[in-house]
C-alpha cells in the first residue's frame, strides 16, 4: 500500500509539472493537448499493450 501511495504522489507531481500544451501528430491528425494528458494516454496504451501480450503468452503456455 505504501508503494502505491508513493507512486501516486510521484505521478501527481509529474502531472502538475507538465501542464504546458504540446502538439502531437498521429498520421494526418494534429492534436494540441496538455503534456500531462499525453503522458496518461501513453501510460494507458502501454498498460493495455503489456496486459494483452502477457495474456496471449499466458494462454499459449497453458495449452502446451
């Protein structure tokens, strides 16, 4: 529980220090958003990707 609190506090500090807008281009679309929001989106995408790969590998090893 302590580790979760520490990670949460560090995440809040990082988010509060990165409020300036950044321009991001994905294929042909251009987005302007706060840097903190971009960090949260990338964190979420990495989490989903990691969980997907872990589940796929876990299912593969269960059937062997």
